[in-house]
């Protein structure tokens, strides 16, 4: 499930649109390190050590916001 740009999300104690939450995350996390918006768009180039390929593998790290509505369903099942 993806959240459209204008969808409103309710979070205790206020509501916020997806783009507002992403902007808050950018301010809190990326504001401390002078990082670019690339973390949320095309990603940032990095390398990881893999055991399967026995060496470094180049790729990108990308942050994204994901809405998971299974938490409410799980709570309803455990309470029911």
C-alpha cells in the first residue's frame, strides 16, 4: 500500500500529511548531518560487504515512509 501525496494520516495527538511527516524526518535526521534529499529520492551510493559474492557490492541506500495497517488488525485479533 502506498500513501498518496495528499492523504491525511492521524497520529497522536495531531494529523499530518505524508509529505509533512517526510519533511519532519528530513529536518530531524538530515538537518544534523548536512545530508541531501537524495536519501529520500534516488538514494545514496554505498557499498556493502557480502559473503555470498565474497567482496564489496555497490548499491544505494534509500529511506522511505511506509504505512502498515496490519497493526490495528493484529490488535483486533488479539483482543477478540
